[in-house]
């Protein structure tokens, strides 16, 4: 279950990183909604449980607790913070890059 949730998180993070400078937040919420429904259906099929049983057992954001090989207890879920937008700032390593066309604004 942990690997499936992490896979869906990586897909969402990929979209978020690629389109981080855009202003269309509704599209991101739709992508998140599609991925969340797909994740629920995938896990429901894997565990042969209904959507309601899955949510009752693991919560709305599908919390999965696991133990690492060192014995440390960790948790992973499919919940994301609100998206923020800064179209003129790009990160390249540890340096900030400002758009040269809008430098005078």
C-alpha cells in the first residue's frame, strides 16, 4: 500500500513541479481529484474492499503506517497542502532566477 501511495504522490508532484508557475489552480485540483479517486479504486480492488470500508479503515486521505528496516515507525498519506504560485521566480539549484523580460517591473 505504501508503494502505491508513494507512486501516486510522485505523479502528482511531477505535475506540480512542471506546472508550478501557472495560474490555473482549478486544473491542479482536478488532477488531484482524479488521482485520489484512482488511488481509492486501485486500493479497493487490491484489498477487495468497498470505498466506504477503505475510508473507514485508512481515513479520507488513506493514511498508511509502516516500519522501516531500522525499526522507525513512519506514515504516508495522499494529502497535499495548498498550492502557491510565483510565476517570476524559478529555482535553479540554490540560486534564484528572475525573468529578465520583467526585471524592470
